């Protein structure tokens, strides 16, 4: 087992390669992954004045002149806006900010990069968005309200886990329909096959909210292929029926908020 | 650039933890990382072997909410404990953040004792500062 940790995209990115060693392919694989993540940051960060996203937002660059993968991500944002009833909106604050999907998409793509190089088993965790494959993985979901507490553990051999929450960076997810911060839910975790969609759906569900997150809950219950787990602002917990398949250690159902 | 490489080797005696290394650009590096720190041959000292314990304090790393600083303890070259010396607590917001982040990351650093969880979903500002302070402590431990 070899594990790497670097700071990239303003957060911590940890890569675990269970079948590699620090003396073999590990360093080269890690270098490729972090090189990709740093490139994504330089191209997509809305905080870097020269990034293509900043130039697009400020009108200094036309979509047609962007890199092909940037155009692909912009198309993905549009697809996600439609899939989420407008709750995933890269233009929610009136300015272009695709952060709600770029992190998940870039980690998913890094996983494809590893698979292309014949790496079956890996886990990559960038700021709490996790893509893990190739062996039995256990991923803790933290309680946004209580000290160091892991609420439940998600297990699987090939899965994506994304959490969107107000504790990450303050109340930073806006309801695009009201323009106000979404406050009903403290955190939403999505589990499924692709981190691209898990990340975007978690952002959308947090924005949906509703009393105790009921609007998000209804939407997640009908969402094919993905399971949801949420902690409300008042400390309640709920999950969708599909979630139990990933989390055998779930607390008894009567704890559900 | 900050870089922590923890090479974990499960043996009969447990965990061998290689301390971190720094490199200006990992993309330019083709050689394997220098395995510099842990006395691997003495992972299982005999009953009469002397125990060497030392603590190293990391530098203070800034967050939007205040500084984070950690102290590490190494026994026979192995990381055995991480203590938080400083964390932002002057505002309710940052208390909430630290309540979550620090104990989780402490267990991250001491993965040998929390092997039932491979990763944690849910990150914070302080996680980055924690890693930076931990990195500096590991660097000092290696060089000192």
C-alpha cells in the first residue's frame, strides 16, 4: 500500500494505491494524477483570474475558443441543470461557477486515468469527494454537527461518494430559484457509480432543501442509480431506500429524522 | 508544494511509516522516492532494546479562521501520536469546523488505529492547514 497526500484545488487530495509501492509504479502514477488535478485547477478555478472559466465569466473568452474538455464540462453543466430541475446551476449566483461538478468530474477522470494504466485498485479523495475501486473500501460519512463523529460507513468495491455541506465553506450553496443560501440541510451525501454525477447531485439536493430537506428527499428517492444520505440543520438524519445497500452499519430506522 | 507520502506496510508488527519528502515538481521526478526516515530494520525491537521517543512541533499554518499547529510523537522513528496545539476557536463558526475536522484528521494520521475506515467524506478549511502543519513537523523530524 502506498498513500500520497497533496494540496490541490485549495483542498487536500489523498491517493491510496493498495497494490503499489513507493518504490515501484506508485510515484509515477501519483505524479500523473496530481498533474491532472493541478491542470484542472488552473483551467477551471473561478478564483484564478487567468483561468478559462474566469475569462468565460468575464467575457474575455468565447465558449468556442475554449479547450474541448471545457466545452464538454459546460455541456455537462447544462445537462445537469436539466436533470436537477434547475437546482444544479453553474450560473446560480449570476456568475459562472462550475465548482459543483468540476471537482467530482476531475476525480472521476483521474480514476479513468488510473484504469487506463492498468491500476485496478485505488481510492482518490479530494476534499471529501471519494472515488474508490478494485477492493473492499470503507468510507466514513462525518457528522457535520458533532465532534469527530462518523455517522455511518459506506462500503463497496467500486463506488463514488460525494458530500456537499454547509460546514465545508460556510453556507455557500445557493438556491438558484431564490438566490438565497440553502440552510435546511447541513450535509448531503450521494453514493453511486460516477463521482461526476454524485458531486453535482449532492450540490443540487443541498440547494433543494425544503422543511427537513423533504424536497431533496423526494427527489433523491426517485433518482435512478444513486443513493442519498442527509443530515438536517437541526441534527436529524435521513436516507433513501437505496442507501442501505451501501451502508450495512446504518443505525436503526427509528433514528431517521 | 506540499507533499506527504505515507508508505504503509502492514507487517506482523504493524505499521512502518515512511516520513515525508519534498520535491519541487513530482512530474519531473522519475526516481523512486527516498525512503529516508523510519528505521525499517528495527520495526520489532527486542525486549532489551532501548526505546527512542521524540516529539516535533510543526509550524503554525493559517486558515481563514485562525492558525492550526500540531505536534507529533515518534517512537523508534514511527509516528505514534499527533497532538493539536493550536486551532481556531474564537468564533462559533470555527469551533464547529474544528469539532469535526481535527479528530477525524488525527485518525487519518494514525491510520493504523482506524483501519476500518479508508477514507472520510466531508472536508473543511482546517483540514488543509492541519496537513500543512503535520507536513512541516514530518520534515523537521526527518532533517533534525
